[in-house]
């Protein structure tokens, strides 16, 4: 095992536990104590790991608030045979392809956010079919920054005429979607989306007396595209 791979492995151990003892790290890596100590010393020197009386932990500037989870909308749009993908412009997985993705905003419904984002980036018109699945994604970058997202996979169906897509967007067949081409979470979604629609509840509650003002539900059913 090379030093660089071992250092990334050490950092990945902090996904579940913020503080680890030397023996915990040594056991997880399966390395001799001397080599484990050298790896930790290197990470401390790089200011990626700190050592306290309680054990080892990630440096503060590498830690994100693990109680904060973002909500993303991922668009699953096909033209009968191929799925629409967008090239990532930022790390992680820079220049790999992903399902078109945007943040869920406070003042818009899931349907509005999905259809507006598609039209903004492609000019395409599509009908919102429903949420196919929800994917809880936890990611540890090489820099050890933690990310956690709730991805709402929204099924869309083209309602307008297709046209030439802007640069950075393209159609891919399922066979073309490979590990080196498509970001891991998006590849998993493409491989496991089965054309079902999940039940979605939207609740609107008043702040003063916590009264439920309105509830809308979308029943679980088959999506016919």
C-alpha cells in the first residue's frame, strides 16, 4: 500500500468517528505500529490531523458540520433510450458526468425547481412525473471535507421538441455510463432506477400554533414513460 493511498485511508476513517485512538487506526489500516505512526505524523505535519489527549481527529478547517445535510434535486430525463447527463465543473469528480443537479429552494416546490432548472440549462420543456427515489449520499473528498446530501431523483418526460444541447450536456445510453465516465452516486441512480414513483408529502404548517394548513400527497405508483 503506497503512502498516498494510506493517508487517504486514514482520513476516510473519520467519516463515522470524529475521534480515533492510535490502536483503532492501526487496526483499521492493518499496518505495523511504526508505519501507522509515520502516516499520522505526516498528516499532522500537513495540518490535516490533530493529536489531543483524547486521540486523533481531523483538523478543524477540514471538518464540516455533520449535522447539516443539503437537499439536492437530480433530474432523470430520458429520450426513450438515452439519459441526459451534465459534465461536472467542480471537484469532487471534476469533468465526470452526472445527472443535472440543483439545490432545492425554500420558496419553490420540488416540481417547480426541477422543471425550471431543466429549462434554464437546456431550453428543454418537460413534464414532472414524480420522485423515483431518495438517495442519502455521504462523501469524503481527498481533502477529507465531509458532505452529506439528500438527493431527490425526479423523473421528467420531454414535452417539447428536442434540440441541440448546450456544451457540457449530452445524451448517454445506459451501456455508455461506466465507472470512469459517470460520478459514483449518479451511476448508482442510473443503474437502479426502476420506473417507480415514491410517495411524497408536502406539509405547510403555521409557526404560531403549529397548525397544519395544507397537505399534498403523491401516491406511489408505476411511472409510464
